[in-house]
C-alpha cells in the first residue's frame, strides 16, 4: 500500500515547513530503519511543501493511521512548539489516491505557482536521493517514474510550459516595481542549482545585464562560464556590490554579518529551508522578500485546456495497471505453463523452430485481449468480476490486495 503525508503552503505555516524540511535528508532512512512495516520511503522537500511517500507492508492493521503517526513522531522534534498544529493540519493520503496526488504535484498543479516548471525536477531528485540512500522500493519507483511521463504529457497537451511559470518569475514581478532600468542593476545569485538557471533566464527576459553568482561549494566559476555571467569568490563583498540578491541554494544561509550597510538592496529568498536568516530584514536599507510574502502574490492563472483531466486520467490508468497486475500475471502464468508443455510435445515429435515460434505468437495473441480487459475492469472498479471469471473458467486463484481498495484519508 502507498501512503503520503503532506504539509504544504495551503495548510502549514512557512516557519514550520522551514524547520521540518531540514530533516528531509535523513527522514527516509530513519523511517525504513526504525519501522519494519515501511518497505520504502521517498521524501520531497521543496520551496512550499514537505511530503513523505511510503510503501507499507500489507496487510498492516490501521496502515494509514500507523504510518501517519510514524512520520509525525519523527517530525515532532524539528516542529517544536508547533508539533500539535502540524498534527492537526498535515494531510494523509493512502492507496490509489497517492498516485493521483503525486502526479498532480509533479505536474505543478499543487504548487504555489500553479504549473511551475521546477517541481518535476525536484520530484525526480527526491527519487534519486532515495535511490542513493537505499530507501526506495519497486512500487515507489514505478509511481515516481510514471509521474514524469504524466507531467510531460500534460505540458505537451495543455501547453502549461509555454506560460513559463516559476517562483523566480513571480519574485521578479514583485521586484519590477523597485527597478527603473534592469540593464543597470547589479544582481547577485547565491547558488548554482536549477533555480539559479531559471532565474538567469527570467532576469535576461527583463533586460538584466550585470548578473553575478556566488557558490559556497566552489561551482561559481564553472556555472558563470556556462551562462556568461560573472563569478564572485567572497559572499560579503559580492552582496556589497549588489542591489538585488536572490538566494537559490539549500547549502548556505545568509546572515546579518554578510550584509554591508550603506546602500538600499532587495534580498529575495527562494529557499526552503530558508536561505536568508529573517533577522536580515532588520539591517538598515534591506528589504527582504521570502516565500511567505511571495506566495501571497502568486496568482492562480488559468492553465491550458484539460490539464487536470490529463493528469487525472494518467493516474487512473496507472492505478488500473497496478490493480490488475496480479490477475494479469496469474493469467499469463497459466498460459505460459500450457505453452511450455505444448512446445515440449512439439520438440519430442521432432517439430521445428518455426512451429515453436508460431505457438509463442499464438500465446501472445491469446493473452492480449484479456490483459486489456483486466485493466479496463480495474479502471471501472470491477476487477473482482474479472478475477472471479479467471477462477471460474480456468481455476486460477488471484491474490486479492486490500491496498487496491483504500481511498484518501484526510487528517483533522
């Protein structure tokens, strides 16, 4: 059974998201090591959400409730005084609804900026981190990989990508009112990740020419050469020369000590956990825009036709395939057993390779139509009828999984 606990910008305070996102790197490993019923775990922490995706053993008594408590217990420390508020606001999702949610998240339909471009990459990087940590599972792999396909289909069909939606662009829209001429404004990027690359494109679209980059990991020179901007080696000096600073890193926190006094500057924090200490807002001349403020201005634009329907259909097809898989495997196994026996008889009688090939092709043709019907019945909620037919006609007993019937559970 798949399970997800989500805390996001709609139901959880940004300060709480900031604190719990700091344990994202270790949570998946902690969950799989501590709880034997957790087969796999992938943790997604982005600029406006924290989510733990789990595969649970079946049957697990009170599965969704037990999993919810397991995750929240581990978040209690970083949540601190807000632990009870987090328990009340976090949402639990179980069974087939997890796939619908994951596909929507990956496609940007659940983002602060609906249709944002960066989220799909963040979802896949979360899967990559779980692979490296050894915490993913076959079911989670399938779901996350298909989420990428669903995102591509939605963007290609609904034309969401053409709108160029991202938090960086929303932030720069807010900065427009403070800038007379982008061509003369020195801009500093702190970080060299995907957000930084997106931000450069958004800056150049506005006419910015003086763009610089600083990286605490030493990648500034290589990044600057790739994008044709200037690399900086000292953070304080670089901020001192900038009128606008955008932070796009998960590895560094800008503090008051990094901010020279003496000029007005706008600092935009696009990170979660926070890239800029909130106390920076008290430095003379500094205006700080963080995710909470940016989120208030993130309008919900209309998407291309059918975006939600495309993602919903993709999730339904995936769930139908997964639900029907045991019946399909059982049927194919039954056909394969008969095929193997018939091929052996052909060989015993001196049959040739062409006859064997013809038999294998016939077996494939025979199994095709029932495979399609199994998925159709699963999508219609009638899979039990197909399974009953297999048992009646061929004596094939299909393992019945309770996980296929679980629906979403909301906390509260």
